[in-house]
């Protein structure tokens, strides 16, 4: 299988997984606490803003998100929902 075909197949898999992610999160939103919604929105909006910067490499985005979101994630894990 050529690299181009593999790349196209992976792009299709990514799109399908994005759709599953959106459906899963939409199903969870009504049951989430206000605090959890605020945390999730902060992390998600920050990620989207970084992804919209076409000059920024994915590796840099992932490194920044791990550093920035790490504290919020740990705080969330340490609280009950």
C-alpha cells in the first residue's frame, strides 16, 4: 500500500474519530457540573486557538497543551464530580 493511500485512510479514520468524539461529548454535557464544563471549555478553546495557528507545528501545540492543561487536569482529577 502506498504512503498516499495510507495517509488518506488515516485521514478518514481521524474524521470518523472526530465525529465520535463530538457525539460522545454532546451526550456527556448535560450531566457535567458547571465547574467541569468551565474546565473543559477552557482546555478545548485553548487547544482550538492553537490549532488555528497554521504556522505552529503539531509537536509544539502538543508540548504547550501538556504544560498548560496539566495543572487544570490534575486539579480536576483531585476534585469529585
